[in-house]
């Protein structure tokens, strides 16, 4: 009973610190936790950046890359935005209590994780995590690539999914075994998760060595697990892996991007690139460019005093007609009405916060 009480204190501390982390200004969070290219830096600086929301956008144009070079073991809190992103580390998600949804690549590929499930995600895959219930407890452990040493991998069974998973994590060709799912990892597995998280927060002497040892024991526990521990291995096709980068490039350069330029950048033929876009995005190239321009126009309408004609020029149009038509079609109102409604909404949201 005492151990349970102590771990509840750890969970409460983690929730408090994660809430404080999310309470920081968006600009600070982005600079601290994500890989930022020039376009993202610019949009953050001029205040036009809007954090992506996978549940509101049919296609996510900003595929963010989370970066972290230190181990961590923290709970995921419900208010965390649901957004598509990928990592430069391996993530281990454990459903300590309740359930959650893990989306892979898009909202249609949804894996429902139940209490006791352990989900290991490689760094190459695009995903989004949704916690629907405030009472659910999700523990996320970030394992930096520096921790996945040759010695760490070689101690595993070379014929196991775990061995393949970590070898592919260290390989430049990160398209194999993108996730592993183990069901009903209770008992010893749960105790090891608790031990790792406790070591992380108490930071007693040699805590990193203790965490690494516990991780090794956790891998042994997973490999020794009885048959009912279901292990799912997944391989994404190369075209699907590229889709997120292609979408981001189109969005970043939508003012003047051409299919010929895009094919050159990604070393594809134009016909093959068109097929990749169609299969993964359900739109053709021109529709994606138009969608990107309209999203940028919507941001400028709500965050600047530019005229519609000026906005049209900024996003890549020679006149304002496509903006009037596109905003009406996409949002059901004129650009003037959109500016009035959403500028007011932004002000109200800022005031509430």
C-alpha cells in the first residue's frame, strides 16, 4: 500500500510539472522542443504560426519533429494537443490506467490502446496521440538514440521483434518495425515502469544507471512474455514515409512550388510523385497547393490587417478572386466575415488565457 501511495505522489508531481510545461508561451515551447526550419522560425517571429490540430484539419501541413537528447518518463495529460508529428528518439507509451488512441499517419489508422498495453514507437513514423478521458494515466518514456547502444541491442534475442525494432531505429533506413504493441503487460512489467518513473523523478545517486538497468529488464520481460502478449510489427511503404515531408514542402513553398521542382527535390519522376500524393493525400498536386494557400490566407486574415488583394499576392495569386472563392467554399463565409469572426475569437481566447 505504501508503494502505491508513493507512486501516486510521483504521478501527481509529473502532472503538475507537465501542466507547467504546457503553460509556457507557444514560442518558448517550439524553440525548446521542436526542430524548426526557416519558415517555422519566420512564422513564429511574425506571430502567424498556428499549432496544428489533427482533429480539425483533414491534412496536417506542418509535420513537426520533436527533438530530445535526454531520457524522460512523464505522464501525458489530456490537454496536450492532438497533432501529427514524429521524433528523433524512441518513445515507449504505457497505458497505466484507462485507454487512449494512437493514430498512425492519418486519422483513419487508429490503434486503441487499453490498460496494460505497451506501445513502442520508432522515430520515423508520423503519429498523433489522443487521450479522451481525464482519468486515464498514460506514461511516456523518451529513450534518446544515444542510449540505444550496440551493447543494449546485442543483449537481446537476435530473432525477436525487439531486436529488429532497435536495429532499425539505429539504421538510416528507418522504415521497418515502426511500432511494437504488447498487450496486457501487467505484473512485473508494470512494476518496472513504476520503478523507472520513480528513479527519473527522485534522481537519487546513479539514477541513470538504475533506469538503464530497468529498461534492460523491461525488454527481457517483453521477450519472455507468454503467448498472449501480442506483438505487432509494422512496415510502412517508402512512399508513405515520404508523404509527410512532401506535404510540408508543398505548404512551405506553396506560393510558387511546381510539380517539376517537387519531383527534383524528392528525386521522384513527376508521374510517380503525383501517384504518391494522390494515394496518401486523396488530393492531386494542384488541390494541395490551393489548400495550402487558402490556409495561409486564413491565418493572415485573422492575424493581420492586410487587404484581401495584398493577401492574395502574399500567398501566390495574381488577383483576389481565388481568395474570395476559396474562403467562401472552405469556411462558408466571405474573407471580411472570416476576419471579423476569427480575429474576434483570437482576441477572446487570448483574454481568457
